[in-house]
């Protein structure tokens, strides 16, 4: 409890940066009650927000927020397919994917049928995203127990890049973060959780640029411990999250910051989520806006599709309109 308290205090103290807060950048439109917790974003298109559930990982929701309509379906797989606890579902254009890092495989099929029919064997991975129906990016652990990025094509071609993620402490926890594809683009982002940095690369994992968020936390504030009996590393204290969640549309990178700026009040910091906006083209900071707590619930994740922003608050899904 003490360690968690100290982590929260560090996040809420002065961090020596200012947020630009222009008015009327975002407008709340509508919300829908999903009735239970544990849903995450699987994909968004012009018709539906697709959501899957962490506790029932073959269940899918297709949501129309403005109409307050929810269609429930189930993922269809080959007979005998067992879903592990780490599995997650992702949609991309006309395809649906099931990522299973422990089993080192990705299943895919047509979005229209929700049926998995193709299997691709992969390296063991912690996180992955589809680039197309035949190409994937993964974050894997190499022989030195450090995070690396890997591109895999179903033809069997594989590319491992060790230089994009920069080690600060252990190369594992200190490089933890989120892998994001920019829609309608050949760009991807990797945003670090515990430092004020992100990486922009092309879909062949060639570096385009390295960017910085507006705060000053350039070094991961984490404490590592070793479990001798298992020869494993673990976090010995709650980390200070600099970048909690990230997503992108074709123009902007959106980052949910965990840190308080010098021009925020305690109430602003405690009762809303600060979203900082950066150019996809060059990583330059533009402005920030806030997603206030909803019905006493904190923001747990968000996604942007075009000019629409969708936010999850516990068992609620809220839609906002972006005015930029």
C-alpha cells in the first residue's frame, strides 16, 4: 500500500511542464451501458465499434453508440480450439484475428463470418498487431531477455529489429509500452509506458523519428527485483506511468498521460484523464484536452476513428466528437 501511495504522489506532484488547453476541441455525444466489465477494443469501422471481453474471450460485441444498439456474437474457431487467458481479438479492415502469445500463433478469418480458418505460427510474443491479412508486428523477448520488435509475413519471412527499443535499466520492464498502427499509412508507433518517449517507424521497422512527450520524465521510474527460485525478474514497486494509453488516427497520435502538469489543479488531475495530442508527421506536440470521469468511473482505454473518440469507463462506452 505504501509503495502504491508513493507512486501516486510522484504522478501528481509538479512535473515542470505546461499543457496547451484550447477550448471546444471535444464534445460528448452519447454513451451506452455494456452491462458488465472487462470489455476491450478489438476494432472500429464506419458502422460498429467491435469489443471483446477479457473474461469470456470468444464473446464479441458490435456496438452502435449513437443508436444505443448492441449486437452480441461469438467467435467461431476450428473444433477443439482452446483459448488461453492471454488471447485477444483484433479486427483490421475485412479480417478478424486471434492473437495467442503463449501458444505462439495467430488465427485469422473473414470479419463477415467471424470464423477463424487460417493459422500462422509465430515467435513467442507479448503483444502483436496486424498490418494486413498476411503481415504482423510483434513485441518479443530475445535471448538476452530484452524486448525487441519483430515483423512476420505468412510466407515465412521474419525480421527482428533490436535497435528501435532503447534499454535504460533491464531492457524488459523499462521498454514496456504499446504498439500502434497508424490507419491509412505505412507508419507505426511504440509509446513507452514509463518514460516521456515514443518511436515512429515504418511498417518494415525502419526508424522514421524518435519523439518526446511534453513532460520531463525521461528515465523510467521502476524498481526491479529478481525471483531467484524462478530465475525471473519482476517489478518490486508500482511504476510511475508516464503514458497510460495511446492510439492514433491518420493525423494525430493521442496519449493518455499519467502525470500532472504545472497548470493543472489537483481536481483537474484527479477527476479527468489528460489526453495529449501530437502530429503523426513529426511528433510535435499540438495541444491537450480532458476526458472527465463518467459516473464516478475512471477512463480505462480509448480509441480514435476519424473524428470520433470512443472511451471505456468500466462498463460504459462513451462517444466524443473531435473538432480538429
